C-alpha cells in the first residue's frame, strides 16, 4: 500500500505556497512537492483565513 500524503497551503516569504508531504515517523516529514499555490488554492486559503479571523 502507498504512503499517506498530506497537503498544506500557507505563506512562505510573502508568497502563498502549496506543500505536499508525508510523515515518516513521529519526528520526521518528507517533502514531496513545494510550489506556488494555484489560483483556486489561494482563494481557498484566503477563505480559510477570513473564516478564522471573522
């Protein structure tokens, strides 16, 4: 069976980025991909922030 992959969206150096990673154990993660977020991912991130901040 394959590994479980996680996707995250956040800010790195004033740019919204998308990261795909997997946890190898409790203390180690392996980055599979890190790239500039796509337009729909940026909108999703902005909506999340609006919901969190009110």
